[in-house]
C-alpha cells in the first residue's frame, strides 16, 4: 500500500479530471471515486460528462450514477457513501483516487462536515410552497422575521440558500450557522493525501466547454433531458438544475429556441467553471494548481515519493 492514503483530483468542469484520474488508477492500481455532485445521478450520464462505460470498465469507478434524480442528494449523503467507498478500496489494497469538481465534497472530506440533521419532507415541502407563493424576497422576509441575523448573511434573491436556512431553522429551532459551528472529524488526514487542482488556460477551457456541449447533444443529451423532464420532478431538485438541463427543458417545453437552450447551457457551464476557480482559490488555498498537461507526471512524482500536499 502507498505511503499516502489517497489522491484528490479537482478542477473546473471540462479540465480533464476524469482522464487524469483514470490514468493514475491504471498506473497505481487505484479505484476512482466520484466527487462531482451531478455525476452521482443515474439519469444524467451524458449531460454531466460522466466517464463512459468503456472507461469505467478499464479500472474500478465508484459513486457514479448510483443515485436517482428524485433524491435531494447532499454533502452528508456523499460523505457517508465516500466513507464506504474508501474503506472498500483500502480493503482491496487499492489506492483511492477521488476525482470531481464539487469543492464542498473535498472540503468535507479533508476538514469535516457540520452536523446539520436531515430536514423532514413535510417541512421542506411547506417551505417550497412558501417560496412559490411569496417568491425569494418574500421568503427572505419570513426568514428575517424569525432570525434577523441568519437573514442578514444571505442575499434576498438567493432562493436556494434562503429556503435551506428557513428549512433548517423550522426543523431544528437553530440557525444553520450554529450547526455549521459543530463539525465531525474528516475522513482523510490532509497530511496524508496528494492533492491537485487542474488549472487550464481560461480561454481554451471555455472553448472546450462549448465544444463539449455540442458533442453531448450529438450523443443524445437532449433525449436524456427529455426523459428526465417526463418524470415531472420538483424543479428545485439538484438533478433538475444540472448545467444544461434548464435550457434544454425550456426548449422542449417550447419556451426557448433550440439555439437559445444550447447557448444557455454553454454559458451556465462557463460561469460555473469560473466559480470553481474562485471557490478553490479561497476555500482550499493550499492545493497546488497544475497545468493539465503536467499533472500526471507531477502527481505520480509526489505519490511515489509519499509527499502529500
């Protein structure tokens, strides 16, 4: 077994993370563990650019496509699944290679997760009904009436965070910030993992994102989204908000042209990539940024030397 406990590969969408993780798994007898919050959904193989069946057959892949789109899958859910996947990899003598672009997953993995209890379905449904009836600013006013301090830290039009804050407050009687102050220990010791954030040239990355979206359409992304839409799921579910899904659903509903739906999907994905750069820079500043073409050599060098970081 390696002197390190795991390799963690992050980066913006379309930066080449999956290909790097597979190459590392082949070189180090590893298992690739997904850390992308949208690639967990079995309904969304194409639109989320999950590894292909051929790629998954080359080396073991875990936590890809194992969740139904009707599930409101959370960081806590992923951490529980990752605990099992990490233990299984160790039991098989394989090196875990955690790969994805969801920063909160990596932060929870290496820094721990706050102990926010699950919100009962009836409370979540009631808050969603209020959101539909009052709008985000009206819901923010309701949150401010109950807890002005919690409301003050949120933008009034941030519908998802406002709804989440009110759900937790109603379910537990405590603000979300109070729960965040209580944190479980991390699953991985940061001193015993090799980390890398792939940082491609921005212009080249954005061009790659646009081209990949068109390839997704050629591969059946529109039909995949159509099947998802036919399920009639809550539009606030994470799977329904995956990049590319809202624009293509609008096109299928006749409220947006095909080109406008494509443009929206491409733009949303580019904006997400930009946010990923910013998030990792501020939230995990110790992670080394690597050019994709240098990453395989550098990560293998650090892994073989047992030097974490």
